[in-house]
């Protein structure tokens, strides 16, 4: 199944610079329907109101981390199957294992580029 470049995407990060970088990388790959949230709480509110096709979320945020947000998304019947890519500066094996156990679709360690993001998206959705 080819990836839908018009699907609504939610990017979540507490650093505006990182939001801008991820948006830019997604734009390079042809995605333009992008919303932003600055923490898991704000993102959860947005997910309740709009059907997203993908979430790209940072791990380390306050007051609700990306990991806590992932668990909320996976614990809800309506959002359980929503593709979710976790982005983090931490490459600790235990974090990767915890995210996988919580149901993350894929995992990206910062810093990353458009090619890395494309590979992770292809692993989730198939060829682009």
C-alpha cells in the first residue's frame, strides 16, 4: 500500500526548533498536512478531535512525556492502531524495548535526516 502524502500528521515536541526540523523533513518527503503539539497533553487533546494518519512524537517532554502519550494512544480503542513513531536523543536499549512493548510503530534517535525518516516511514507504511 502506497503511503498517503495527504494524510494528517501530528508532530509533538517541546522544542519549537525540533518541530520546525521535523516539519521540514516531512515537507521534503512530500507531506504537507501537518499539525504541531508541544507536549503529550496537548497532543492527546488534538488526537481526540481529529483523525490523524501518523504521530511523530518526542520522548522527553513535560508535563506528559511521549512515552506516556504513546501508552494513552495505544490504550484507547479509537486510536490503538494509529501509526506512532517515537523520536528521542536517547539510544538506551531499555527505552527502545519499553517503547516497543508499549506498541510504538518505529523509533528514531536524534539527530536524523530525511533519508532516515523516509526509511522509518517505509518500515511502517510500505514503499513511498
